[in-house]
C-alpha cells in the first residue's frame, strides 16, 4: 500500500470560513475537556488510599474506569444532548480529536514524549475528515466536504492515476487555508537497489553541503535575513495587552513572517535535493541526531539550516527518482585521510583544510569527510571488488576507526592502519 499526501491552497467562501472556524473552535473545546478529564483521573490516584493528597484533587469514585478513547467517545455521544453546539460538527471529526489524544498518551509511554498540553486558538489549527462519503467527490478544481459542500482549491498538480482519495485534513495557516489530500494506491513498490556513481554528503554550518565530488554549497541564512524585522514585530507585541484585537493582528503578522521563512527554506531544500540526485545512482549521508546539534552552542544556526528536514526531503526525493539512499557511521569522518587512511588528529572548528602528514593530500575539510562517507557507504553494501570500482578495502571503513577509550584518557592517539 502506497500512501501520499498532497497539499493544495483552498479558496473557501465567507460562509465556509465561518464553518471552518466554528469547527476548529469546537474541536479545541473537546480536546481540552478530554485532556482535563484524563488528568483529573490520574491526579485522583496519585496518593495512596490510606493517605490524603497534599494538593487539592477532584474526588471521584474509585471504580470509575480510565477515560480512554472508547469511554470518551461514548460520553461524547451523550454530551450532544446537553450541548447542542457539538451537533454542528461532523461526528467523525470530533472522534478523530479524541483518537489523536489517545495516540498522544500512548506515545508518551512508548516514545518517551511529554504529556499532551492544553491548546488555545493558536495551537489548534486543523481537523480531519476520515471519510468523505459516496458519490462524486472531485470535479475540476473543487472538492466536496461534509457540511462545507463544494470548495474550490488551487489545483497545482494532478492526482496520479490509480490513487484514491481517502481523507482530507483542513489546515489553517497564517497565509490562508489549505487542504491535505491523503491518497492511497494498492501497489507494492520495490526498494531502490544500489547502482553506480556514488556520492557522499557532509552537512555542516560553514558549508551546508559538501559532496565527495568536491562541490561546496553555501548555507543560506533564512532566518537571519528577516531577523531584524522579526525582532521589531516581537518588540511591539510585548507592549500589546493580552486578549486585545491589536495583539491578535500583530500575532498574525508575525506568523505570516515565520511561514515565509519556513516556505523559503523548504523550497530551497527540495531544489537542492533534486540537484544532488542528478546523474547519481547512490547517495550516502551521516547518521546524525540533529536534535543534539539544536541544543548546542550553534543551536540557532542549526535550526535555521533545517538539517533534519533536508535529510527527510532528500530521502523522499531519492526514492522518487530511483536513487539509492543510505546512512553510515558518523564517527571520525574528519580525522581520517581519504587517500591513505592515516589518522590526522582531531581538528578544531576553525580548521577548514585537510592536510595529511603522511601522503600530503590536501583538500577542503568537508570534502574529505564526504569522501570518507562515500567510502563507508560503498563498503557497507557488502559487494565484491568486481561489483564496485573502488573495492571493499576502502579508506575510513575499518573497525580501527573506533579509538580505544583507555588510550584516549592517557592523552595519546593511536595510528590507524588500513584494513587487510
């Protein structure tokens, strides 16, 4: 089963905008009420049965079951008789809100994520129609949505043949409303097989990308170019009273500026990913957790570059264009010579040139690291010497790259020998 998501700009009427805002507002209240109910149940069972809680908690029956998805869906049906505004929203839309809350609680334990938070009108920005009914749903540049009727949208690209429209998510952004089409096709797509012409990529803050071919790509400053204007608007926002109309308008202005930065960055990532896939059969990158980079000294520059988003986009573009994509070990890529496999020592961030004391090979530091990444990627494929031009005994691929911690503590560096 192949699933794709296409995004389109919507052109709703004034009446449809009113219904969308009303639906988002009702979903907001359902989310907050359901989350409050779950937290109250958990807080009421914090202290032992033979002791009183230090803080004030709700008193509820000890036999009351945990308000999971099934319990809250049943309570939602009963609440519609007491609160008529719940009937104005599609029932499946409200059920999807509770299902999303259930998933958030499961991920809190399964993935170690934080507890779900209460939402205000700026945080709740979308809702989903899981089923679109029967009959004709699409025609030219219009789509039929429950309760909203036919809505026009900018048909920037055609839906591929063989794909069926399964669900639609309505998203409110700073620049307007968007429709996220979830498309499905019952087909099995084979994985991309390794090919010839490999390329290694090294990501960094000095140069955004350095390739094993010697190409260097400068890092654009998406946020820094508009940071002055952003600071001015945020300084004005600080003086606006909370809840005022002027503060709301200024918030929308800041949100549009942030979206402009985000859209520019994403567009550049896609164009660069397609450029790197030209005339290439394989691409290898380092297996790095960029969330660690975002907590370091250069956190603002790391978040401005968007390395994690670029890797995700590059992986998607490689799959789409039939280019093999793989991640390799990240350790010691800048401490080994790509020509003779000699250990050159740890480099400072200010050292931008790789100069090998053994063979005299000199090149840009990031280019040398990209060549090591390329060699590791080819070696990890496990192919014989006849099947790849570089062979298996490539520089920078041996187990000897892992230093002995005991030697590192003593203050000396062991020489790295090529693998036999």
